[in-house]
C-alpha cells in the first residue's frame, strides 16, 4: 500500500503519461496529448482529442474511480451518454480511459433552456426510479435520514476546522442551525441514487446549448437525498429551475425540499474554500467566504 501511495504522489509529466498509456495500449498511436491537473482527485490526459485517460491522485480517488466504473456499467438505458471505460490497463499504476463525449460544459450556457431541462428531468427520473440494490451492488455509500444528517454535520465540522479563522464567530453556529432546520423534515421517500457532483463541469451539453450530451465523473455517487443533485445542476441558474424540478420529483412539500436545496447551494462554495485553505491559498479562501457572508440568508 505504501508503494502504491508513493507511485500516486509522484509528479507525472506529459512524457510519463505517454509512457504509461503507450506501455499499456501500444496500438494507440499518440500524436497529441493535453494534460489537465486542475481536478482535486484525478489527473486527466486527453489523447488525440479522442480519448480521456484519468489518473487517480490518491488511493481514495482510485477507490472512487473503480466504484464509478462498476456503477456506470449498471446504468443501462441512461438517457444521455456516460463514460464508456474501454481502456483499463493491467498495471501497477491504476488508470482508465474512455472515448471522449462530445460537448461543452454546462457553465458555458447562460440559462437552462427547455431542451436542457427536458434532459435534466429524464436523468433525475432515471435515478429516482433505480432500486437501492443497484447502489449496493456497485458499492457506493447508502444513507438514511440519520446517517445523511451525520454526514453533513461531519462535513461542516471539517470546514469549521479549516475556515473558522477567516469567518465571523457566528458563521458556523448559524450554519449548523440551518442544517438541522433544513434536514429535519426529510423522509425516506427523498432517498434515491444521486450523481453527487452534478455541477457545471460534469454536465456536458451540445454546442448549441439545447441538449445534454453526457454526464461524467460519477466518483461521488451515493444513495441519498435526491435534492442534492437538483441543488447542484441548478446552482448557477435561476431558482425557478429548482422549483420546477422539485414540483416534478418531490414526495414532500415544495418548501421543505427548497429549504434543503438552498442549504446545499449555500455551503457548496465552502468545498473549494476548504480545499484552498488547506493548500495555503488563504486570500483566495477568504474571498469565497466573504461572498457567502455577504449574501447571508438570501434565497
């Protein structure tokens, strides 16, 4: 395990990536390679503008990717394209590749038009209708209302440990109260399979911004609150889209679901602030926290 961790901690250059890919897939001629190291968990190499190879940065990221591959293979009939992992080498350094899914990321669109919303609804309907046995067989985390609350309390505690020095004294106590209030009304009917990271970078749309062409990066998938995905996919857009999706899928009152969506949306920037703070980028983390405090309780 130590040797595996050291392998992952090595800085991989473009030459290293080419050697790893060529060594595992000698028939894959490489004329161009583009490296993206901005992801938290994976190093990404795009080969010939046709193949995406993902290299986990840690053992936990490797575990998530293997779980993702297992889950995706069970999502038969999914309404949009999913990564089709066709290149998984039998090597000491785990990585995996799939043919690139055409499209641009959702953050390129200024609105969620009718075509995109139609596809969002199809995706959420598919996930809401999946049996819990799919989650069990894929090995993804499964929550009930008690463990879901505990999960988010733990996340908030982690944020407080790293960010309390750059927030007002009342910031985290108030967030804890909002969390309890938001999740107090949740019922078992609200739980289903969720992507877990359905944000702008993981939703691919057509160049005309009228359809969803694919959903990538399923490493954070879980069986939990369906509203988490709604909060994610509508984060950068009008709240009316959240309400439309809640009316379509909510087994509860609209306001109960919207309260949770507002909470999830409010704390979402803290994931980045926490990551930046732990890496020593204090001024960048401060800017994010300041924006959250400035907005306050605005919905």
